[in-house]
C-alpha cells in the first residue's frame, strides 16, 4: 500500500489506487491461485502487484522456470 502525503487530493488518489490494486489482486488470485507447474509442483511462483502513483500499479512476477512462465497468461478487462 502507498502511504498518504499531506494533502486531501493525494489521500483520495492513494485510496483509489489501493482499492484498484486490491481488486486486481483478488481477480488474479481467483484466476491463477490453483495453477501449479507440472515440472516443479512444490515450487512457489509469485505475482506481486503494488500500487504506484505514476503507473497505477506495478506487476512483478517470479516463476519457478521459464516454461511455467510461458503458460501463465491472464487478461482482466474492466
């Protein structure tokens, strides 16, 4: 979550960004939460979604292997 600055406009923007990111993360978790790599079923892969004032959100991912990364696709339209 992004911390507020000292003005009301920023507080509103931060609240909105945090809400958008939380909603997006919930959708990603719902769609990909049970997906596991066939080669490395015990490994943990992660997708991190962080609110960002400039870009709305930044998405970082770390997968157990390049083959698994290639099969993970998600398109959420609003």
